[in-house]
């Protein structure tokens, strides 16, 4: 006959080994990394939109249009990088077994 302690001991040991790291990574991601990624994604979007406006308003000036194209390109590259960073962080969270708290908003 297995006692309750024998049944739960592997699960308790596993939770104790993963929990501090997972909690720390989860809190860092929720309160520091995710808001920074969202902020930088928003900045890249604004930069892209600035390039679009510059491209449209200077339709008759080739030099200014080229600058607008450059802004649009770097805005798209910035948004792609932020998306990739977000995806890498999600993969690391899933690998480490970080649980998402439903009471804390996730970005």
C-alpha cells in the first residue's frame, strides 16, 4: 500500500526544484520584459507610421521619399525583432514550466 506521502513526494520535490526559478522568470517577464517589449513594439510602429506619412506627403521629392521608405523598412524590422523576442521568451517560459497567473495581465 502506498501512503499519501509516498504518492506526493516526487511531485513535491519536482515542484520545489522548479518553482523558485519559474516564479522569478515569470515575475521578471510579467513586470519588466513584457512591458518593455510592448513599449519598443509601439515605438517601432510609430516609427513605421512616421515613415508612411513622410513617404506620402513628399510624393514629389525622391530624396524625402527614400528617407520615408527607410523609416518604414526599419520600423518593420523593429517590429519583427520585438515579435521574435516575445516568441523566444514564450518558448523559454514553456520550457521552464512557468505558469501564467490569470490575475496578472499578459501582453
